[in-house]
């Protein structure tokens, strides 16, 4: 059963606040829908590439999201060619779709010491797969997963646009842009 919206359905800022509540909850709660958004980049040949990522940071005051990754992944390769990425989150109990467009900074080395220090030893193996992620291999398990600190990267995603769609009765949709301080505009759903 869907949860009713937490806000006045006519209040643009309250609608945006609700979306950020879901995003920040996704960082703190591994069972929250926003914990594992779809992250979409564009390959150098123009092909869109979507994958599920773990949301590691969401800060409304700076309009940033954070994802951790291995520097040798296809998403990093794509972002080096085009630093624009999109996130998609579906929150079923709230009937809410959250779409965000971001400009991504790839942070490595000393810039990510703090984040690396917080990663449990058992989870560090996500950064260092050999051969590199996406490389063809002889069989399903012909790879190793050493934890390699130099392969760890943080994707700091600066939000440019937010599109929210609430599929209640009636539907509501709003768009928000960094260029106007995320003031918001109602859109036809």
C-alpha cells in the first residue's frame, strides 16, 4: 500500500524536501529504495549505460550525491569522456520517481582517504578486481578481488536538475534546476 505524501501536495519546496529525505535515508538505511539507485552514464560511442550503484552520500545543502567505485570500471571511463550522469530512484511505498542529472567529479588518491578509512576491510575487495571489470574471462570465476587502495574512487555528483513524479491520484510532477536555486516548477505529469 502506498504511503500518502508527507507534505502539502501544492508546496514545491516540500515536494523537493521529501525527495531529499528519501535520498538521505538511502545513505543511512540499506533497506531504503534510494540506497541502490540506477546510475546512467553515456559511453564514448553514445550508448547509454545504466547500472545499480550504492548511494554513499546525499547532501541537500550542497546538492551532491556520492558513489564509490573502482577507477577501472566502464562508468569511470565513460565519465572521463562525458562527466554527466543521471540517477533514477523509484520509491514504491510513496509512489515517487526521483530523477537527477549531475555533473560528476572523479576523486582519487589523498582526496578520498576519509572515505576509504570508513570502508570495512571485507568490502574493500570491490576495488581491485583483476582482470579489470568488464574484461572477458575464461569462466564465471576466472578473476581475483584483491583490495587495492589505488583503485578506489569517489564519484562526487553535483546535482543540476531534479525531476519528481508522484503517481498518486492525481499525479504530480515538478522540475528543479540548480541555476535558479532549485526553486521548482510544476510540470504536466
